[in-house]
């Protein structure tokens, strides 16, 4: 190959878009080609029908991110919805790599959407903070990453997650036997050649990086969290909201899921919230003018937007009036699509700005007016996140019962199934049977081995026992309770028959004795 040709190819390559968990850059035209990504990665696009089904089964209007196609791609989200329509729950899993003191607005996108999913579907959530990942990839000490994980967790909590159903953990502190077991099983299924193909590792990658993907893959399996979901790998399906840059981790996870005995995690994936200076740029902590951070003041927000937001508007007022703005590249317009909730107002702005009736200065002012209160409210909520509040999310001992209650229906159904199989129907003691079931599963032992202070086995059993004894059926669990009641009634009938027989026998004997 001639040097010229090699150089040309190199140039072409440079212009190709790159989307990996660590690098995102636009193609030659300064844009990310999302259709191309969907094809390359092999995921599916979210269509209207799926959104309608989500609205119907949750009885909730779709989040603007969903309605506006910002969360645009998925893997088996339809299957999660189908199962949910039949009454099956799932859990949500998302995360953050703590590499900076605070989050930028792009990071809020998956967390705000996850909060909506959590509320709409009423399901539990786990949030992974990959302090280990950032230690391995960035020029940071592990202690720094741990501190940043805690700082970032405050911003995540400020997004409003329900402490009763949300568990946040940082890898370097949480690692426990059940987590490690999953990691090892996943790691054994992936060769170095496959990892190179998926993640682009080279001979220069440190071996910590090469070994990291199973750490982000493992939380896709519920038995990583025995204090929440028990030790059954198939107890629940998992749905992962994230931007599409995280897809490679979960492509790998889905490839190995069946081999390690779990369900493939489902994904719902977003476009990128563009950098302030345009889609081709990067939001980087080293360039504070490239992004708006959740710590920015009102003054900083205004100044950054006015000075640095890339505009698709005309260069002069006359040109803008004549030609209108190019909405495809205009950052204030794109940002409003993420954060202006009012659909009607957004439509109107698009029409006026696109036609030239509205000027660049005006749309920038609208954006300032939308973002300033949003960021200020975030800051107010964050100020309330004390160490005690954080503890509610990190420490699973505080409210384990609430996690368990979420699965009451599931547990009861499973319990009835098991009880039938174990043919203990002559026992009228449901709690005793349940205890046996837990012991058979080895759940008690495993649970105690967990490092994060999961509830003690006895407490755990007590909690379950109490729950099983509760008379009031929760909505949707009636059929399961009916079954349990049937079993109990059958046992009582049998006992009554036995007693009647015994009484009859005794009466007969007494009569015979008398006759004698
Ligand atoms: P991180 O810290 O790079 O990003 C955190 C989350 O934010 C998303 N994201 C964005 N979304 C929209 N627009 C942007 N400009 C933008 N930049 C980042 C990311 O996709 C991610 O969802 N390795 C991960 C942490 C992680 C994780 C997970 C993420 C661990 N487990 C499970 C998602 C799901 C990371 O470093 O994310």
C-alpha cells in the first residue's frame, strides 16, 4: 500500500464516529449517526406502539425523553413490558463512573429517566458507582475515586430516588461473595480476543482494565444483591437505562447470560445530550465551558450559554430573519428538547426559531430560564443529602422489608409452586414450609456471607414469616393467597375428616363396649 493511500485511510478512519464507554466522537459531518449505531450494535429502535404499551401498563404518560425519541433504542424492552403486562416485575440497574466532583447535565439524563421508570413501574433499583473503573482508566488514586463516588451519590440521590426501593453501591466497598461469584462466572465466558473486539483493548491496556467488564456486567443478575432479591439468579429480570455508549458492556453480558444461568438484561438507551460547543465536541471536566454542571451558579449558566452555546442561527439578525436557524446543529434548541417539559411551547419555539421569527438571543434566554431553576432546585435537594440520608441508600439493613414487600406477589406465587412440588399440603403451617424452602435453597448461608450487612438470616426469616402470616392480600396477590388459603383449607378438611373418623371409631368402640 502506498504511503499516500495509507494516509488517506488513516484520515477516513479519523473521521469515523467513535462510540465506546470511554470515547464518544462524532463523524466527519460533526454529527453522531444513531441509525448507524443501532445497526452496528444490533439493538432495536423504540417505536410508538411500544411507548403506548408502556403508558398503558403503567397508567402514566410517557416521559418527554421517551415521547421525543431521546431514549430511542432498546434490547428486549418489549419483553420486559410483555412480562409486566402479565404481572411480572423486574428491577432497574444503572450507574455512574465517578471521575469528577459533580455531574454535568448530560449525566442527569439517564438518572432523571430512571427515576421516572422507577415511579411508573414501581420497581426496585440498583445504582453502581464504578470507582474501580475510574481508578483504572483515569489518573486518579483509588481513595480519590471513592470520595468522588460519595460526592456523585449525593447528586444522584438529589434526583429524587425512593430510598425504600433504591440501593446504591460503590464497587470498591460492596464487593461480596455473590457479586464476585457472578464476576468470575462471566469472566470465564469471555476470551481476551472477544474483549479486544468488543472494547478495543490493546497491548497497552492495563490488566485491571481488561478484567473490568465483568464488574459492570455482574449487577445485571439479581443474585448479586441477596439482601434484596435472594439467591435465585432467575428471581427477576433486569432493565438497564443508559446512554448508548454503555452498550458494549451489556452486549457482552447478554452474550454470556444463558451460559451462567441468568436472563439476558434488557436495555433502554438514549442519544447523547450534546456538548455546549456542539455535537462534535466533548463535555469535559478539564474544559468547564464545554458543559453546565449541577454545581454552576445562575450567573455561570447564563454566561456559558450566551458565550459558548453553539448556534445554528443566522450570523446576523437579517440572515436569521431571512433563512431561520438550522435546528439540526443548534445546541440551545437541542438542550430545550431534553429539559423543556411543555410540548406545545417546544413546538412553538421550534417553528418560530426555525423560520426566523425568533432570534438566537431569544432562544438562549429561554434556555437560561429553563435551566436556572432546574439546577437551583437540584442544588437545594443536594444540600439536604447528609451522610445519614446517604446511609439510607447505601445501607441495606435500614429497610430490607420494603424490598421484600415489592416481591410479595412473586414470592407467594413461587411459594405456592414450591409447596405443591414438595407436597407438604397436609401441613397447615405455611411459615414452617417456607422456612424449609429457604433452607433447601441454601439462601440463609449465602445471605450471611454477604459483606454489606444484609439482614441477619433469623430476622430475614422472621420478616418473611410475618409477611406470609399477614391476612390482607395486596392488590394483585389475591390469586396467590387464594391458593395458599385453598391448601390450608384442604389440610384443615383432612384434619377434620381424620378427627371425625377418630370420633366415629371411638363412638363405635364405645357402643361395642357397652353392648358387651
Ligand atoms: P458515566 O459516568 O460515563 O455516565 C453515567 C451515565 O450517564 C450517561 N451519559 C450520558 N447520557 C446522555 N448524554 C451524555 N452526554 C452522557 N454522558 C454520559 C452514561 O451512558 C451513563 O448511563 N461505566 C459507567 C458507569 C456504570 C453504568 C452502569 C452506566 C456502571 N454500571 C450501568 C449505565 C448502566 C460510566 O462510567 O458512566
